C-alpha cells in the first residue's frame, strides 16, 4: 500500500462537483489487474466538462477524473504486463466511471492497458494523448476513404486545440497542404510553425447559404460541429472526406443531401474510444509514419495544482496545443 496525491471530485451542492487535492492510499483505488504509477496525464475538453459538472459526464462521486494517463506498471495480476512495463491508458471508463489519470497512481482492468510503442516515452505519449490519437485516427480513416496529399488542401478547424494542432503537424509531415481555421489571430505563427500552409480566421469566413458552394477542400478535420461542419459539407470537392470529431461550436448539423448525392462527399464519424486492435494500429502509426514533429511547441506542462485553471481555459476555448500534467517529482 502506497500513499499518493490526487485531484478528486466530490459531490457538490448543485450540478458542479467540488474538486479537492487529497492524499489517498493505493488500496482505496478501484478493482483492476494493473496498478500504474502514472507519470503524465493529458487534459482534455471532456475532463473540463466533467470537472464543471457539464453534460453529466461523471455520475458517481467521489471520482478521480482524467480520461488518459501514461506511466509504468507497478503491480500486475495479468501475464501480459510485467512490473516496469511502460504503458498508456485512455478512454474506456477512465476518469468517467472509474478513477482516472489526475493522480500519481491508477488501477485499471488489464484490457484497458496499451504498451507504449518502442521509442515513445510517457511524456511524448501524453503530449500526443487522446487528441493525437484522434487526429491520427482521422487521417487513417480519411486515407482509407481515398484521401491523398495530391487530392487537394485539407482544412483543420479548432486549429490551435489539441486535435487541431496535432492534425496539422501530422498532415503537413505527410505532405498534405493544410489550411488551418482558428479563432485566435495571435496564434497564426504557432500554426504556421506546426506546418499549416495557410491560416484563416474563423470570423472572416464567407460561409454563404447555398446547398453547394465553391468546392474547396479535399479533406477536413472538424472539431467544431454546428455551422462550421454544415459549411464544410457545402464546400468539399467531389469525393472529399470530412472527419467529424467534435462539437466545440455546436451539436446540430443543418445541411442538405446535395453534397452527398451530387459531389459524393463522405462524412466520417470519429470515436476515439476505439477497440484495442484499432488502438494498436493507430499507436503503431503514431510511433512511425505519423509521428508528430513539434511536440515541444505543442506541450504545455503543468502540475496537479494547475488543473482548475487548465479546465477553465479549455472551457473558454483558450487552449493552445496540449496541456499535460507532470505527476511525479
Ligand atoms: N470524437 C472523439 O472521440 C473525440 C476525441 C477527442 C476530442 N473530441 C472533441 O473534439 C473537440 C476538439 O478536441 P480538442 O482536444 O482539440 O479540444 P481543445 O483542445 O479544447 O480545442 C478546441 C478548439 O476548438 C476551437 N473552438 C473553440 N470554440 C469554438 C467555436 N465556438 N467554434 C469553432 N471552434 C471553436 C478552439 O480553437 P481555435 O481558437 O484555434 O479555433 C479551441 O482551441 C472537442 O469538442 C472534443 O470534445 C472528440
């Protein structure tokens, strides 16, 4: 039994839970075959929603949030994982209905645990994290649907966010021409440094209203949803592929069938909480052909005590790249 520090959410008086920094013992963690001494956790939009009680992501308290973490196996009752193995856990129930990553230790079912690919350390893995996994999954699925660098430009919106930053990095590294769409004029240089060929300001987009507008994009990775996604459907080139990732701007999608039946556009739904065989494929790519090149520019490292401020920043759309929590001294 070991003592450790955690940021734990407790039932609040209204919808929002109350977060507290606490000392816990490993025997207070939930059941699972693998105990991980966590080195880094990534902070995601979903964690911010959960910590503020938005969308009822966590339904039972107390709970340690954090949908992803990486570190070293400290104890294992499963033959697949020896003590000392370097691993990452993201999704499944972590940080939602099972204690997650915002703590120095986590105990999880062995089926949730993925060995880190050769050559990838915990800090790099957590900087990639769910956002980088999602961006790589988008590229993988878009290419399975015919996207190639020669097909034309690929638009990435929510460009300064975690998914957007990593998508720009990976796409440009693969030879795609990337148009970044952002709400943050001040981050133009950051986006160019990641590999964007062009940066457009969200407020300056001429969206039009016709069911089919000028065909511009061969591909698009959309973190926004709402009007942005609707506009993308109207401006894709014939056979263009959209990966629908998020709803930072809205949940609705008001468009028509014309882009689908006249231009043959493809709209792919992206779910990062994928089955383990797909995770192995995508992490293999993340360690190889899609390995991000600008992780130092993308990573913003904090300590556990920086979490409340990080959640607030994410909720007001102020993210730049990835926030990672260094968990050990
Ligand atoms: N489907 C899945 O499995 C999956 C996986 C991961 C993430 N997601 C979702 O995907 C989205 C992006 O994730 P993330 O990790 O990149 O989040 P993030 O780091 O919080 O970034 C979101 C970005 O969206 C942009 N944005 C904010 N408000 C907006 C608005 N009103 N209209 C358009 N863009 C807006 C901002 O970038 P700019 O200022 O540069 O525009 C912001 O930095 C989130 O909604 C997240 O929940 C889904």
